[in-house]
C-alpha cells in the first residue's frame, strides 16, 4: 500500500456538494448517498466504484495495479 492515497473528495453530480471520505482498502464502494441531497450515486459505466466516477482520487486497487476491484 506504499504511496496509495486513501482520502478522496466525492462531488455529487446532482447538487455539487463535496465531501472528503476515506476509501475502503478491502472492497469497492458501489453505492454512496450524498449527505446534502440524498441522491444515491452509483459508478458510471466502465468504472468500478463511486470513487473512480465522482472522487478526486481513484480507488486503492486502481492506484496500485490498475485492476478493478470486481
């Protein structure tokens, strides 16, 4: 896990709210509820998790070896 960034800021595509979150290292996070408008976010097509779609930093597995969490 050398040089893996665990903090990412998720931006809601509906209301624009931003929130810093700590990404899990043992699983992908497929769903994320916006704390502002309560929209349930899901990854965009081709992405494995909400961090890869809406975060400022890709998830740890992608950072490490580019492989999806699957």
